[in-house]
C-alpha cells in the first residue's frame, strides 16, 4: 500500500488504478547467520507454507534449458454489465513455487457475479525460467574412493528455479550460496521440494592460511637444497597405504598433480596415466590421494564421465544437462580407473576433452520441444588420473616384436591419447618377493586396518597433507628466465631429435605446456613463488622418462628411474641424490648445446 501511494502520488506509472497493478519483489543479499534461516532437507518436519526467505548452499548437478513462464496476466469478467468487465481488478502474478496453471487458467470466476473470467492477452507478461538441480557439497565425500570420515548422512537433491535476470547465472558443477523461498510443487501425484531463488552467490574455496609446524620444520632443515624437501615429501607420502620409500616417483607425480589443481580457465593441468602390473595397490594409492582435495571424484564405471542430456523430470518436457564425474571434479581430480576397459568411442571423447578442456552436449530440438537443435559447450577444469593394467592389456592384443631401448608396449591405448596425457608412469612392484616391505605392509594392514605402522604417519597425518596441498596449490608462481631457457632448450632439442619418417616429430605440441605445468607444480610443492632451473630439471627428467616409455631412449640417455635412482634412507642418501641431479643438469646442458637449434646456455661453473 505504501509503494502504491508513492507511485501514484509521484505519477511514476500511467493509468495506475488499483493496488493489484503493483508487484513488489524483495532482493535480499544476506540473511542472519542463524540456524533458523538455513534450508536443509534433513530437518523434518519443514514448514513449506512459511513463504519466507531461507539460505542454502550446494553444487549445481543438473541444469535445464531456458523456457518461458507467465509473470502476470490480466483477466476481465465476461458479463458485460459487470463493473469488473473492464479495468484492472483481476491481475494474477506468479508467486514462489506456483505452477503455470496457478497464474493462467480458464476456470477463474468473478467474485462479484460468478461469471467466468477471460484473459486479456494484450496484457500477458512472459519471463524466462530455468530449472537447476542442486545437492549439498557433502555429497563429494561419498564420491571419493577412500575416506577416514566415519560419519553417516543422507544426501538429497533439491530443485531450484531461476527466473528472469537470474537465468544462466549458474554454471553446472559450481558451488553456490543461494537465498530464496522454499515451496512444495505438486506435479501429478508427486510433490517436489523447490526453492524460488532470489539471489545467487558463487562460493570460492580458500586454502588454509598456513601449513603445519612439522612441514615448516622440515622445510627449514632442507633449506640448503631445492630438491631435498620434495624428495622427503614423496618418500613419506601416503604411508597409510604404502610403506615409506616405496614408489617415490609415482608419489611425487601424484603430489605434483594435486598442487596443480584450480578452478581457473586455461590452467596448467597435469594428467597422469600409470602403467602397472599391481592395480590393487595403485587403486588404493590413488583413492587415498583423492581425499586430499575438496573435489576428488572417483568415476563409477557404470555412468558417464562427461555431461549427458535427459528429459527434465518436472514435467516441462525440456532438456536437462547432467553434470557427471568430470564436471563434479571441477578444480580437482577425476579418477577414471583402468583405461583399457573403455571402448573406442569413450577413449576418443576423452582424448578430445584432454586436448581442448571442453565438451559439447548436443540437444535435439524435436525430442525436447524446441524449434531448433542446440549445442551447449561446457568447460572441463579437472586433472584426470588413470592406469593401464599390463597383464590384462597384454592378453587383448598381439605384442610387437621390435622395441627401442626403454620403450614399453602400450599399443592398446591410441597414440594420440597417450600424447595428451601429461605423464606416462611405469610402476612395477616387487610383489613376488616375500621380503618386500610392501607385502609386509599389506599383511599388517589386513590384520589391523586402523594401525599406525610408521612413526612418520603420526607426524604427518592425512589431515596435515590435506592442509599442505590446499595451501600449496593457491601459491602464485612465475617462471624465471633461466628456467624458461632450460625448458625451451630441452623442448626444441627433443623435437629436433625425436622424429620418424611418417609423423615427423614424435614430441607433441602439448609437451611444452606439460613441462611448464610440472615446473610450476614442483615450485608450489617446494613452497616457493619463483620457478628455478632446479624445478625445470625435475620436470624435464619426468617428461623424458615418460617419452622413453612411449618412444624409447634419446641421446639424453637418462636412467630408468631418473628422479629417484636409489633409496632415500638418511641425510647422506639425500646429499648423494643432489649430486646426481647436478650431474643430470650438466648432462642436460650438453644435450641442449648439441641438439638445440641456435640455443646457447652457459653451464654454471661450481
């Protein structure tokens, strides 16, 4: 009434006659941070008739196409002698949670003479509407392969209606905080809980402001070297799953991939493909590592990796895009399991996404009530992990007879798909040896799964590594000119050297991005902001090892396990590793000088 009097006094709207012509929409940006203002489907009973604002958080898991709805309509009495046969006495507007039939129908009657009402079509106002499915962020814990969290909870999706200016304000896979009015919508015999959204805010996770004291102390002890700190991290990482000192190269690459996760466009992604004969241990290690990220998703083989289209379940007949594993893992890691189990079309789609970091969803217009077909492009901002079982893959195809030195038979996987994966890692476990620390570890864990077998597991807990990774991945790092020259020199020399008569250079164009991503990741893992030559060296050795598995050895001629050539047991072995890496650095400079076209790097004299 106050707004109506103000509008009429100030003559803001022409032909303003009744209060029914004024619709007031409140747009609050914040609500009191009290439990009574939080919407939760786990809180029963819930008062759906309250028609007041609530706050809720969740991840958009499905998103429909934009359709039309009736914002408001004018009705007139069909009896010509009735006073309400003209004017603006009957104006119906959309209310939160109401269906289209509540606003526009042909069975409305006049309150004065009980004659039927007829809509004046000249005054119908249409608006845009979009239906989104959201789910509590806790659902991500249920999609991880391994977790220490023993709590039990129920997760249920809820429907969100975006209208008018809020349409397309959400992107599938993102985490949002919304304010809206809950309602119960009747669709046939089923009742659906929904929220009419009033405001949308994107939630961006922040990492912890600091790392644990044990990591700080370890960093101070190893400050004299650019390699010791990350070597020790890899050595002790995941001691709950594998004994310290086991498969250090693999654990280092996992740590590098973890810190190289973010939700930014055109990020430096780091995908891992592991070749192994012991898939059980690899699976446990990767599952464990997933839990160190807020968005670590283990893809279930029975579902789709990338977004798919289905019919909207709310009776609109329109299309709804489902998020699936890769989009839910936004800013994290999507673990897709054994790559050799996927068919050719799935592998081709995976290759296309890894190349472009985009996926396209096709929506046929005839099937979903639209005049024209649509194509929706969705960004895929996640790292991918996978493995190939050597034993099973060798049975599915005839192995080649001629191999270059150091080359592996991975012909089961398409060569182009191998190239787009950041790193190919070979990990062979000595499971046939009964004295292996890994076998002892597995047996002890089978007897007592909760046991802490190593002192380092208590000093550096899973939670400590989780905080460390969240802190490290938020560091902003920049390439130094020395590191950039080393990376470019190696890349150009390798492209010149690794060639065949059919494809030309066997080194893909993405190798340069992978080198930069690895270098930045090692810098973050070292808790530094400047990429040094030492970081670039680790990146080059890891990539060269991957290229050797694909194409055989080159003139650089690195060791089979170049980053960890021997066990790390004490300070002397760490110092010995530093001396070895310095020799690798000098060897790399000679390689660049010999094969790099026009590249001149002066080796440091020590």
